[in-house]
């Protein structure tokens, strides 16, 4: 029973990814759809740097948009005490928390993410540095970018386990030139960014296809792209349930669900067999009950009470 419930809880966990975001039903991921010649269109989760903010600027139905890009898993040190730490770094713009908010413990999000070489770190990293107050204002340097000093300007709550996001340090987007080539204004190419938009209530994302195409026509060399034999479009996929829609997650959930049901069914059948095998030895006991006036309902009540006690005891062991 314990193993069955653990597997069921794992399946439920996989289907609750990103459910904690406010207005999750209005948050959409921007995907690139590209095809060459007669090939079937392929969907890519990354977009060029200008796509997400361009949607906010040119499509009225988009309330707010953001983009971020991964920098990597870096080891860094604080200049004050030279202690070393490890974390996943991303670059994000000032609207990042407007679309994908997490509770902030210290610092002004907009201010930090608008200042070059300022960062926000997770509560876990801050605690490793001695606490939130000790971490605030500390200057850090990554081993992969020596001489590039970053100042900690804020601390956010740790990300829960059931999210597709993974980062410990958020670096302001306008620091990008210090780490890699700046493609934040690119409408085509350098597709390293993850784009997200939040639509106004009641907006159907499929209805935005003409507006997205018009945005492309105004900002992308579509004729040159078509001459190269490429068809380029963008789609909005709901964040809610995105993880559960992955084929590997569906397969895993199905297999775990079947195994969990088999385990729990086996436990129930084993108990039934134990009860049935004990009925022969309890014949005299039941006869005594009947001789004292017990009817079938009362005997059934005795049996059900015993079953409830056994179930309660087994649940204690299960949770232990």
C-alpha cells in the first residue's frame, strides 16, 4: 500500500507542475515553428530575443511579456570572504517576475533587474552565505567570467520542485554583453531565449495568429526567409499542463498508475484471502454470537469494525 500511494503521489506531482503561478491560465510560452520545403513544421521552445517584448509592444491582447536565457551552472565566489558557491545562472528582463512571479524576501525586483551587473539570488544561496541580510549587497565573481563583478541586490524564495524553471541566480538582462553576444533585439536568429506572455482575461491565443503574422511582416524579412525555403511562425502554448502534455511524462504516469493500482489491488486481495482463510477457525465464534441473539447485520458490523482497525494499523505503518 505504501509503495502504491508513493507512486500515485508521484503521478499527481507530475500533473501539478507550475500550478502555483497566479493567473496560470493566462500565461503562455512562445514557441518557434519552422519548416523547410515540404517537411512537417517542427516546434522549438526557444525564440529570438526581440519576439516576446515585440508581442507586448505590437499585440494589444498581450498584457505583459518577458524572456530569459540560460547562462549555465557556475561556481562563483564572494569578494568579501572568498567563499565559493554553486548555482544556475540566467539572464532575465525587468518583466520576468510580472509573468512568472515568486515571493521576494528582499530587494526591489524592477530596480535590480534594470541595473547592469546586479543579480537576485535564491533564499537557499542567501542562507549559505550567512543569511539574507549578509548576502544583500555582496559582490560576487563567477569562475567562468573572471573580472566580471556582480552585486546581489535581492533575494527571492526558493523555487518549488514542481516547476519547469531551474535557476538560483537571476542576472539583469542588460548585463548580457558581459557574458555573451547581445541578441536581445534580434528578430531573426540567435534563438537562445525562452519567451512568455500573459494575455488579458478572456483572450483565445489562437485568435492572435493574424496579429502575430502581421508583427512578423513588420519586423522580419519574410521574403528572404521564404526564398531560403523556410516557413517561420510562432505559437502560444499554455503554461498550465505543459509538463503533463510531454509524451515521456504521459508514458511515465500511465506506467506508474498501473503499477500503483496493481500493488494496491494485491494488498486488498491478500487481506481478503487472509480473512477467508480465517473463517473456518472462527465458525465457533460466530455460532456463539448467534446463540446470544446476534443477527447477520451485527456480525457484519463486527467484521467491518475489525477490518477498519486493521486498515488503521496498516496506515500507521504505511505513513511511518
